[in-house]
C-alpha cells in the first residue's frame, strides 16, 4: 500500500525548548513538595514473555495494555486483569487505542529486530539484548534524500544511527486490526511491508495516527474508509511513543519530545518543533491541560504546558517504563513495568 506522500519537518529557530537530561539529576530542578502515593493496580499474567508495550483507556474506563511478544491485549479494571484479545498468528502486538466504538491494535508479522544470537547487521554494533521490544532499537542515522531512509542505498536498509546501533529487519509486515467493543476483528488494514507500526493515538473521529519507527514518519489510519496514508515524514526523526492533545501531536524520537500542529485541513501545520530535550524514554503521558509526564530511568519528569520542569516522582519503582498514560479526566497517571509479569502502576493527579 502506497502512502509515501511527504511532509518534511522544518527546524524552527527560537522555539521554546525544555532540557530534561541536563537537569534531571541536579539540585536546581524542582521537586514535588509531597510525593504522590504510588499504587500497584495489578500484576499482569505472562505466557512466554509478558513484556508490556502500550497503554490506553477504553470508553468503559478500563485500561488496556498490550503484551508485545505474548500478543495479548489485557483489559484492566477494578484491580483485575483479563485477556480481552489475543493475536497468536502475529509475532508482535504494539500499539493500542480506542475510538468511540472501535479499538485499533497494531500487529506485526515479524519482529523488527534481529533474533537473539543472530549477531549485528553488517557494519553495525550488536543490539544490547538481542530481541528487543518495540521502541528499543538503535537510532536511525539522518541525511539522505527527502523521504529516504538513511544508509539505505539501493536496498532500503535502515542505518543503526551511531554507536551500538543495528539494522532493523526489512520484512516486518505491519497491520492495523480494527476491533469492535467486544474484541471481535472487524477489519484488517495492511501497511507497507517495511514499516514498523509502533505507537498509536486517536486524532479524531475514525482517525488514528501511527508512528512508523522504521520509515521516520507518521501514518494516518481512517477506520471508516479502511485506508492508510502518509501524514508526516522526516528522515531525521525515528518516532516511538505518540499522543494527541488539543490540536497538537506529541511524539518522542531520539531523546526529544516534539510537537506538530494539526491544521484545519487535518494536515500538519509546519514542521516538528522540539518541546522537551533529553527525554530518554519510549513513551509519555499528556494531561488534558497539556502537562507532559515522562518516565525516564527511575524518574517521572513533569513538563508544564509553558515549559517549567520538575521531578514529579523520584522513584517510579521500575526502570525505563515503556508506556505512560494520563486518563481523559486528568485524574490518574498510569505507567507499567517492561518485563513480565509486569505491574501496572498509577498515581493520582487530582
């Protein structure tokens, strides 16, 4: 399926930028006066791996969590977890998000990452732990022609992007599964074989945006017409987590959180502007008022809509959480452990 219409981001000078890593562990960063109490909501089950990848909230108020390599979608409510949907025919389950009546789940035919023991791709360093969860690969190198993948040459290979990087597999096979409220698959929309569908967010009625962590862009999914189109692309960005709030698309890539304005025509208005630098994370949560919560290492960093930063939690009781989510009413911040059997945790924001 061809969706390579190009929207290249521009680097805007003078944009307000918040540096997180530079001040995360120094004394002048503000600390919360009273640390919120962390609750363990539930410990998810585990089939063979249990590694958790994404969180979302359903219309029923439940939290939904994808187990990437168990290919299970968990439904969590009232302190209990149940298997809502499973997709054993696929290799990976990554993104999840709800519309009013439809649930979209991203799945992959094959893992984007080299199998454990396969060794590094030619000219690249070895991946730290063999097969990694979605969002844990080497960085992409920049440069190249508009819309091309760096290091691709004639064969379309992705570059590993600096020290310790490695090539992604080129035969991934992404799909968007559209489910009804009971968890039954209504439709399957196939992506381009080399795309890596990772993060997922609702952008409007029947409209979702998907991060393509291999192609360096955002893919638009129309669940009404069952079509995929290229919404945004930048060869310097390798997007991972994504959220949409108040007309802005937030995404994390290469240690930064970017924002892209959605225009009246539902197309990108301008380029990707750096909102927070040094965000070493896979994902983040955005509150209704635009406050961003970023799990980084063992810390939860808070960035206000106007750029003030603080350490919201000094110890989130896990390291490198792969997913964070703020509920639609702004009352709760959820995050999860990465390795299974994973615990889902939360704190009250109001």
